[in-house]
C-alpha cells in the first residue's frame, strides 16, 4: 500500500462541502419514479448518497450541505434518519438544502447555479476551501489526499479524475494535462481523445468532484450568474472559463488515492447512471474480495441504523433448505426454505420455501412466494411476488408485466403487488 503523510486539515484550513443531489436519474427509471438518484437503495442497506457522505466524514470533513431538488422527500427523510448528528457541535452537520429560489425566483438551473444560489451558506462559514461533490456515484475516496494535492500545487481548482482506456474515452468528457497534471484543455466526447502524456493507451475523465479556493469560486460564480445564455454548469462553463483566464487547474489522479485499512490496491468509482451500471456495481459486492470494500472497519460506510434482528436461514431438509450462495443478505431477512444465489437482498425480506432467486438485486421488504423462480431482476421495495411465479426466463412474457432495461434486466417498480401470468 502506498503511504501518505497528511496533516489534519482542521488544524490548517477550514473546509465546507456542498454535495449536489438534485438529479433526476431518468435512466434509472422506474427506480427513480418516486425518489432522486442519490436516494436509490444500494448494497442491501445503503443509499447511493451514503458513499460520498461517508467519504467526507471519514476524511475529517464535518460540515456538509446537501443540495436537493427533484423528488427530494425520500432523500430528506434518509438524511434526517441517518445523518442527523444533533446540535452539540456547531460545525459538525450534514444538512439538506432544498432549492429555495433565492436569486431570481427559479429552481437550480445547473450545477454551478445550485452553489451560487446558496452563497449565504458559504459566507456564513467563510471556509478556505470549498468542496463541490456529486451525490450519485459509488466510490471510496480519502478526500484529504485530493485537497493536499491541490494545496501542494497551489491550485485554484483541483478536479478528481479517473483514467479510462483510450478506446472508450469518446463516451466521456476528456481532460488534457501536462506532465505535472496541470490541466491544459477540455474535450467533450472527442472522436480522437488526447491520451495521458505518459500513457498513450489511457485518457483522463472528470469524476465531477472539485476542490476550489473559495475566493476564486465566488468570483467566477458571480460572473457566470450574469451571463444569460450560460448553462450555469461547472463542466460546461465555469471550469473552461477559468482555464481560459489562466487560472491554475490541476487534475488529481484518483488511482493514487489510498484508503486507510484497505487491502484493495485499485481505486473504486462507478457512475451508476444506467440500470446496467447500477446492477453491475451491486454485483461487485458478491466478490470474495470486492474492490468496493464495505468491510473495512477503518473506513465505514454509514447509513440509517434500524432495529432489525439478524438475517435467518431456516429448514434443512432437501429440497426445502434455506440457503444462500455468493450473496449478500441484509438484516431482518428470512430465507425460509428457499435458495438465493449470486444476489444482493435487502432488509426485512422473506424468501419462502422452494423459491429460487438468482442474479438479482432485491431491496427492502420484498416477499418472494413459494416455488417462485426469479432471475436477472431488480426488485424495488415493498413488492410481493406470488407463489409459483416465474420471472426472468421469458423476455416477451416479462415485457408485458414489467419494465425491461436496455441490457435485458427485469425491473419491478416499488410497491408492486405482482399479478401472476
């Protein structure tokens, strides 16, 4: 493991974090019909937003505002239940900030506008460093290392970046850098992406996580707010303008980030913007040693604490055996004479006798009836699958009852009481 030497940031610099969590996540429908993308459950007991918030807390960054907008009720309730630290310490908080139409009576018009409309919060805290992070990615990051890199470079802006094969880079916005990782240009989904200076097979893309010098951020957000035809977006407007003005923008190599206590060498980051990427990230957790290490006691992923008993497996007479293989089973779930294979099952579920669940993501409070056969499914909360039903084996039949993703997954919407064929 690479070693790091970091002075605690709190002793030298004040840091305030804004997490942008107002996205619709339309490509995750129907999972986002009643909630925003950051509020989508993940990994049996978490929400997507828990990962960025845990990274910040674990990194010693304790002052965080979460910018909400679209379908925010579920997210607000989760933040209140899971991330309410009380009022004992003034600067230790995770606080939800809904769009309040503070400036011109409009909702947030872009990522930069979401920050601009809440300038009052920045002024109240007067931080040295402003973090602006996305709330809809699954990743682990020691944010101190990002900040320290920017301080060492005396950067006005530091952008967390990941590498992708040059053959895949045309699907992304590509960042050009010199040998010192100072940013020299931005390319939007280029036909011929510019590779890294020291690696012709790889290109650099933004993760949407930024560390700003606060004074510089204020200057450019105020100027952008007066431009009528601006998209008020960091990637499209703010950062290219800063670069054109000669500001010092640096790219931080996410692959150099190390997590205390982790034995996994590679850095994990997934943009779970499609049903396929969401499903694959959930399936990653089943590995013997998953890249997404949620079992690291030194880097806990926090979420809502619930009063549920441990998972239970009952009946041990073949073929009525409660069992699970290569799967995650959350608390409160009872596998009662059924079989779960290669799946992630949430809390308080019931898998009844002779049922077979394979290659599935199942959220909280789902009941699978006796003899049901379920394969390649994502099942949202509070669903009931009747006895003897078969899902995931006949594409045409499934399409008549459920949403089918582009990659062929059967997605069953929240609170569906499935009618058998």
